[in-house]
């Protein structure tokens, strides 16, 4: 996208071999895209036009699932709002947190390897353990956080039992989990050519200046990737609702993918769930296109094609 | 960017084309089975039409699926091995599926026609599966037997019995005896005739609720934010709330589950009373209703003096706690206008995709005989389903006289007698369709009721039409 | 070197040192916060079930019940589950990383017809949650290809590019390598594959290891798909094994947490080994200078 090629100006024998190398490289992706993504997706589109419960034989119903989604569905509106709210908090939180931690961990501090592992551990833990563990901390009556609050004489916070607190509470867990972003940032920081830093240091540039003018610009492809990864992952959020809240209280954590899961695998509305899928797809596509569109302005691409 | 837009457009077009190819060519679509719109690429008929030839020497193989832990899975396989040894026609293999994902897995298997022959099914889906033609009629299972399952344990769709519950369960009031003794409050009654009214229940709960200065709700200077011990906790899972709606003269549905009654004042008032235990009476912790460890959090932890929950807790947690020194008791539920408890139990079904319905039924009948799943019954997780265990005192003694249970007399009157009294009513999912959908929507509607952001009346009024549509199966 | 520069460098060194001390303190603070929930899980693994629910909650177990781990290992057949999991993970990791690198290279460096379309389709596939295509894929694998109770539906997808996210990650890293490097090689007459293997791959080793790590963790914790495709308990993986403690209507949380504490060790180990390459291996970047 941001590196779309202009017509190559090489000799044509190069061009032909270049293309065939590319196609060979892409054979696995062809298979994956056709058989694991778009053909099944076509199936999903087909199912979305039926009233299939997953059990009895389906009947063709045209667009009525989509019409129902937009008119009478009791969940979809709350669900979209909850998802976007969650994604906003989690993306902002985890981007700032992980870049900050990665910068700190890139400095020469004692036991650096140990600390790098520490921040990564939450990402490795299985979801069940994470959410059960946190649920004891967050519990409304006897949880540890409320115990601390009562010790200092503050009123209880109901955390995940209260529709106004549940999304921020879950976002906090998402930020805590963002060890993968830290890893990518750390790997990316290695790619900042140290020769630039040395040069800047000789020039007497302050730490902040160096960060702003050297580190950050050369990190932009990685920042972009992390932003995209975290945006998509958080818009597709489902695990906290599955493992912890069941979408509640009310619909305050009934995230879109959870809603779809609930329809498809719990409530016997497979056709309807497949229609919901395309709403999710559309919303994700809008956010992704916007992100790509704005990315041209701030991505500094060293090895990219002619810019 | 133009190129990208073009790419997006192209990909959409491609999906559409693929959908058409896959959707139309129903003969060569084995890969995705995306032709349900054609209405013929389905599952059940193909597998049932071809009965397998079984010679006398070769045993019929049957798969029984169950939810549970690894330990429970191997115990059930042991039982199956015993069954396999008793006769030479049927060979049962047990497939244990993790509890949390049980229905997800079964639903997925159903889409591809990969279901086991028989298995246990979660209560709320039974009638749905039956109405979609996925279950065999099992009415004939107990023909000619000396004892039948309790009437209330049959799942019925259009007058036919489509499943019997694997076990019986009822809702009870558990209490921590030490906490009652300390507050000098009489124990809740275990006899149905003496059941507490709701107001008596709340009054007792107030005496058992203390803030950190030892004050009770209603007293001057009581600090509702500083409660260290609660008097009562009423589980607010959607299906359990039906108890209170019925008790207050309302209900979720009419008698055959075809009309929704939850909008009636009696029903919403009952739900509000449950919410008010936390909001107004300050005798209950906020019940989140999302986990199955209510009794461990309350009675066993010593944070709440009384709590409502299912009988299974005797076997899942209270037996171990009793061994560790906990003194707990069982009592009948308090009531609003009518005395009500719900009974329920996961369903043992024979899937219509099976080639061997007779053999499957034979196995189920053998397996649900109490002697053959004695482990679950003697630990207290399951209650027997056959009537004789409730009516024949020697059998009742055999069941209850063991260290996992509370004293015989107490358990006999608060559980055994209670379960066959007029107060015990089958949960609506024994005869009502679409309860999964209905309960999900009800739970979501009531989300802000428990924290007092809205009232039960308003919350239900707002979603009443959707609740009615859910009951009708408007998919 | 002038006097001035010398002084500046000296004061710089001092401020550097104070900065490092502050950094260490901040890192310690954050590490404490991050580790707290993990400590909570660990202390739970050493408690009895009633103790978990005690109020006020205790930070330290009354008795350190290491016997919980013995009990856990009786049900949680760690080595067997680990072996089964590795049977899935090892081919997936290798194939996924390799094919993702191939695809990422094509997208980052090569020119060919239809690049834009394929790339857009690739990005589009990232937008789909796994659950969306689960049912069509399940039908395809079981009814279409007859794979029952098999690991193949879990492994084979990784032979197809290792997922769009990973292709994307590789592409981004290749883009950040100066293009002059492979152009120079082209002039020397190196083919595209040679450039990939001898110039690009060494330079993006950190990214490749990160990709392998993500595939590893993703499969390690992928309960949903493993649960759907695997039936028999002797094929259980670590993720499925963790559900062994969730019984009928009851959950043994202290044993679940003990199993959790046992099972995240391999993931951390992989990270610690990989870390050497992708964060400590600073010299590698020397290739660019």
C-alpha cells in the first residue's frame, strides 16, 4: 500500500524472473488465502442468507438476517459501541505502555534479560488462568482490590460487575497482556542503525531529541505494524467476554465477536451469526482503511521503494 | 490509494463470485459445504439411511459424549467397560469433552454430521435440538420397568418424551451453622410446612449482616460500604430467577411454554426483590451470576450466612468442606406467595444421526440406573432419577447415609421430600423451546438492575418484545 | 578533542548514569505491578480451595502446599501433553516462519503483476476472527477431507503462509533494511533467492524469531480449535489438558493454577532462548553500516 511500486525501470529479463520468483514465494499464501480464508468466507456468506440453526436443514431467506440485524436486534448497537470503546482504550493504553517499557528495557540496566522476560510473561499465560486470576482481584464484594480500597477507607468499586467499569477494567488486562507488542518494539529498536545515534551523540543531541528525531522516525514501520496488530486484535476481542463476563453486565462487554460466537455456537442462530460476521468485517475494514490511508503521512520507510 | 480501493472492490467481487460458485455447485462442494441455501447439503438423513450390517460376532460400536474433567471421563469409561462386559452386542466408548466448551463442540459436530451416537446435553438446548429433529424419541425406554424416572425429569416436545434427565437437581437454601449460632439466630426450616416467608428471610438476614463496627442494616450508623459479613445471597442466574417469579405468582412462561409472562408485575416484582437484597436491604453481596462457585465464595468462605444454590453443591464442594470441619445445613427455600423450588438435570439424549438408536437407549438405561453411576450419587453431585429412591426408605437410607451428606433427617426433609413435594416444579426448559436465547436476553436485560441503575420493571418492559420474539424462536 | 567536548562527554556520562538508575527504579516498579497478578496465580496454586475464597484475601499461602503439584501431575500428564503439543507446534513453527518469510519478501521487494490485489486480500484476511470461518473449515476438514481426531487441521494452515499478520511483520522488517544492500548484490549478479537467503534472512533474523515465537504461543494457547478438532484424550495438548480440572459443575482452581504454572514454563524458555537473537544480538545490525 504505502509502498506501491511505480513501473520498474529495469531490463525486461529481470522483470520476468522477478515476477516468477515472487509467484513461487507466494504459492503457500495462495493456498492459504483461497482455501483457508476466502472459500470458507464465501461459505459464510452463503450461510448468512439462510436460517440455518446448525442443526436442521437450512432454508434460503435472502437478506432477512441482515435486515433483522439493522432493525430489531437487541444487542448489535450496544455491541458495536462496547467493542469500539474497548478497542480505543486498549490500543491507546497498550501502545503507550509497550513503547515506554520497550524504550526502558533497551537501556543498559542490570538484569535486563530478566526484566524483558517479566513483561513478556503475561502474554504466555493461558487465557483461562489469566481471567480467573484477575476475577479474584476484581471481585465486587471480596476481591483483593476492594479489600485494599476498604483498608484505605474508600468506597468499593464494582469493577467487572458494573456496566460503567467493566470495559476499562478489561482494557487494563489487555494492556497488561501486551507483551507481544513489547517484543516487536524491542526487535524493532535493534533495527535503528546505531551509527545514527553515535553521530547524534557527537553532535550533542539530547536524549529526548534523539528519541524524537532518530528513534521514532526509524521505528515508524514497526509502530505502524503494532498499531495495526493491536487495533485488529482488540476490535476482534472475545476472550474476556468468554472467560469472564459473558458479555455482561447487560451488554456492556458483549463485544462483536463474542456476540457472533454466542449466536453461532450457543444460541443456534448460525445463519444470523454469519450475517453478523460481515458487519464485523465491515467495521474492521473501515478502521483498517483509515489507518492505512493516514499511514502514508507518518511512516518513514528506509528500504521502501522510491518515495 | 486508488489502487487499494480497487483491490478492496476486487476482493469483494471475488468473495461474491466464490460464494456463487460454492453456493450453486452443490455437488462438488465437499470442501466447504456452503450450499445450505440449497437446503440439501445437510447431515442427518445421509447417515441414518444406511443401517450398518452387524453380524452376531461383531459388536455395535457406540460413542457416548459427556462433559467433565479427565477424572470423570475415566470413571464413566470404567462404567462403560462394565457395561461392555455384561453383554456381547454393544461396545460403548466414552468421549469426555471439557465442560466449558461442551455445547460449542457438539454444535460444531452437528453442522458436519459428526455427532456421537448418544450423549448428555445441556438443559437449555434440549427442546431446540428436538424441534430441529436432532433427537430420537425415547418414550419407550422404560417400558416394562418396575420403576420409572420422576415425571418432572422428562423432557417433552409435542407430547413426546425426547430425553430423561441424567440426574435430578433442586434448588436449596444452604447455611453456615456456626454463623447462625454466633448471631444467635434460629436455623432456617428444613421442613416445607415451616418455610420462611420472604420477609422472615430478610429479617433473619439482617441479623446476620454486620459492618465492621458490628452494626446491622437498619441500625443507626450502619455503614453499607463496610460490611464484613452478609446475611444472605440469592443466585441471580437467569434460569434460577424463575423460582422467584413463580413463587410470587408470576412466572417466565405460561404452563406449556408458549406465552411469555415475565412482563407481569408479579414476575418483575419478584426479580426486584432479589435485587433489593443487595440494593436496599444491604443483606447480600452483589451477585454477579457468572461463575459456578457461589457456595464456595459464601457459605464455605464464611462471608455469607445463607445462600441459595443447587443440590449438586453437596457433592462438588460442601462434602470436602464438611470433612475439613465446616458445619453447614440445608433448608427449603423461602417463599413470596407460593412455595416453589425448581428441579432440573442435564439430559441424556439419543441423537437422530445415530445408526443404532436401540443400542444407544439400552446403554443409557443401563447407565442411568443408580447402581451404575453410584460414584456421582454417593458423593452428592447427582440425585437419583428413579422414583423408588425417594419413596422406598431403605433405598433413601442407602443413598443419604454417608459422610458426604448432612444429617439424614435434615437432608431427607429439605431435599428428598422437598424434591417430590408440590413445591418442586420442573424448570421451564423441560418443555419450552428457545430457552437459551431467552435466558441470554433476560440476563443481558437485567444487567443494570443488580447495581440499581434501573429497575426490573423498566428493564423488562424495554426488552419485552424482544423476549417474546426470542421465545417464539424468531431467528 | 577540545576541552569543551571532553567536559560535555564527562557530564554526559554522569547524567547517563543517573538516567540508568531512574530507569531501573521505574522498571522495578512496573515489573512489580506486572508480576502481581502472576504472583496471585502462583499463590493460588499452593492453596487449598477454601483458602482461595477466604476473606480477607491472603497474599501468602498459609501452608505452601507443594503437594498440589504432585496431585496436578497425576491428572495433568505434562510430558505427554507437551509431546503432543510439540508434534503440532514444531512443524507449524518451522513451516509458518519459512513461508511467512517467503511471502513477506515477495511483498516487500519483488515486483509482479497482481501484487496489489494479492496484498489487499492478504490484509483483508487479517480482519477475520478465527471463529468466523471455524464452521466451514470444520466441515471441510472432517466431511471434505475425512480428517477426524487429527492434528492436521491444526498444522497444515501454517504451511500456507503462517498467517497474514506474520507475513506483514516480516514485510515491515524487510522494508526497514536499506535497499542499497540488495541492489548491490543484484549488480554482483546474485539471484533473488540468493539475496533472500544470504542478505535478507540474516538481517531479519530477529523478526523471524519473533514470528516463530508468536506461532508457538498462539498454538500453545489455542484452546478453541484444538478442542474442536481433537477428540480422544490421549491426543490432548497442554491447552486441552488445562481443562481437565474443570469437572461437572465444579472447578478445582488450585490444581488448574498449578497446571498453569507448570505449563507456561516452555513458552518463557523459548522466549529466553530467542531473546538472545532478537534483542541481545545488537552486533547483527552491523550489517547495515
